[in-house]
């Protein structure tokens, strides 16, 4: 979705909003259903992700040492009604 945004200095720019996969530019969204695998460097296990946003959230939980939240993130199901 393209929109004109006015900044506090009075300038105006075109911006692209793509947080919802079902919108015009949604193919750029972190929430777009796009299964892939990555390796957990701590365990060497291969993990399935359903979108890049799930991977980002999981990675941040791992970075901060919160394995409980990281596991909960992996247990979430994809919701196409974003």
C-alpha cells in the first residue's frame, strides 16, 4: 500500500506499507507465509519457520537468553488473518 506521508519539517514523501501479506505490496511483509529452515547454533538442530517475523522474534528471544519464550514462539501457529 502506497501513501504520502508528511514529516514534521513539512516535507512529504511516498512510503510503502507492507505489514499485511494480503495488501498490494504484502509480498514484502515479514508476516508473509514463506516456510524455510534455519539451524539453531546452540543445539545444531534444524528448525522450521513459517515466516521471517517468526524467525526474527525467535532470534531475539535466543539472543537475550530466553529459551522459554523462544520455544513458545516456535509453538505458535500461522494466522492468515493478520
